[in-house]
C-alpha cells in the first residue's frame, strides 16, 4: 500500500502528550496517529440503510380528488388563481 504525506493540525498540548507517549512506548507520533485512525474506523458502526418515512395523505385506496381536475384547475389550486 502506498503512503501519502499530509498535514494534520492538532493543539500544542495534544502534540506534546503524543510525543511523550510515543517516546515512552517506542512509537512515532505518525504511528500513534495511524493507530488511532484505524481504531476509530474499525469501531465505526455500519451505515444504516435510508428509510423514507411515509408521508402519505388520505386513506389507502381512496379516490384521489386531484385526478378529476383539469391541468388549468390544478394549476389554479396550486397558485391560488381564481377559476376562469
């Protein structure tokens, strides 16, 4: 697997803690960052599938009153135009 160089901005206090920990454990700061990223990504829960909520209006199987309207009547109802 290839390597990519990148810049990571972290607080000075966190960097100092990471350097101290790395020195005490014989690791590099880079190794600590990679290990932390691996742990977070492995612990990430799987994405839940999207569920579209039912926002139906009226009763199932009922006659749709809009189907009886002409396009002009429907447009007038939408835009509040008086019937001609």
